[in-house]
C-alpha cells in the first residue's frame, strides 16, 4: 500500500528497495523502478493510487543498479527516462560498468538480470529542470548518480546517495559504492546548495516524511 509522505508524493515499498510516485502538476512521475522481480508490486502500487503504468509521463532514474532499473523493461511505462550521463549510457546499452572497480564488477555480475528497456533514455545534466524538479549530479555510489529535488513539492529523491537507519541518514557504504570519498563530497555539495525540503526519499531504509534537509545537513 503506497504511503503519502507529503502532498502528492508517494512511497512504494518494494521489499528490498523503494520507488516513488509523484504528482508533479499535471505530470505523473515515477522515480526508480525496482528489481525485475518487484514489477508486480510496483504495478499494484500504481493501481492503488488509481494509475496504470501507461499513465506515467516521465521516469527519473537516480542511477543504474539492478534494484533501481530492473523493472523498467516489463512494467509497461511508455515515457522518457532521465538519468545522469554515465548511467544513461549503461541503461541504453552503449556502455558497460568497468571491471576495474569492485562496484562496477558487481554491476557486471547483475547485468544479465537487466533487460534494456525500449524507452527513450535522455541524459540529464546538473542543474537541469524537469517539471518542478532540479537534477543534481551526486556521483560516488555510481558515476552518474543523480538526485532530484523539488522544493515546490517539499521532496528530495536521493536514490542511494544516503541510506536511512534508525531514523537518521548515513552515507552509502563502501561495499556498494564506486568511491565513498566522492559520496561524501556529493552530500556536502548538496548541503551547500541550502535546499529546503521535508521529505527525504532514498532507495533503502524508510523515507523521512519531515525534516529531510535538516537530516542531510547533519551528515554533510
């Protein structure tokens, strides 16, 4: 059952990972798409909100990982997907994760479980606006990791830049990151922008429905 965090922003608990549905004016936005095995739960969550996958107007992808892109190919959306440069290239099938990095190697191992979606994939740059959202490059977890923030809707879609534990945020750990130093840098960069939002929405752990920007400040 979807949970409304702030008006028009809904959390879909897919088990091991989260996705988010946002009513951004007249547009329906999906942020991340779970694993190949959570498509039924994602589709059911949309249905609970009164929507079908075909109603999605755009997909905001925080990064390429099997638990964030795995459902795209079979969900039934017919909308453009927006992702950071490096991760967009992998999603299109134009590039592969590098074998020289432990996280890249893990992505290669999981790659066969991800079907390239037959959808337009558009690269989004730092500071680019999509509806009420602004994209912010936050590399470290992956090279193209991107956060999407809408101060108008009071929400930050943070992907795996951070995780939640016992009501607090913490940086994404080494074992699942390309570069934890870069993760810390990305968090600091986002904090220095002095963004103001209540809901902090991450891929793992429970989203924070209030005090999101303050919680990010505490680790920045």
